[in-house]
């Protein structure tokens, strides 16, 4: 779902601590290196459900006109 961003939504997102980006999702695999310094599955961050992460990766609301919400988002 694509949502237009305006000043009101930015303020409400800050006030109510809206989370919507991949790093806050239970299905996000950041592919951080393990104790031996080896990252799983090639090391690239990914969605375990196979959805593209590029439209949902940034948590920053400044300097953008819209938010793209993922239909499979599940809070960690």
C-alpha cells in the first residue's frame, strides 16, 4: 500500500512511534555476520518471505513523499 506523506502523518508517526520498515519486521533477515564473521545466504539483507525490501528498508520519513507499506509486515 502506498501512502502519501504529509506533515500531519510525519507528526503522528513520531508521536505514536509508527513502525513500518523491514528492520522492524519479524520476516526481515539482516544477514549480519555470525560469530565467525560469516554472513548467511551470501550476506545480503532479505525478506524471508521473498518480498522486495528496497521500498521498505528506510525508516526515515524526512525527504520523501510517500511510504510503501508491506502487506506482510509483522512487528517483531
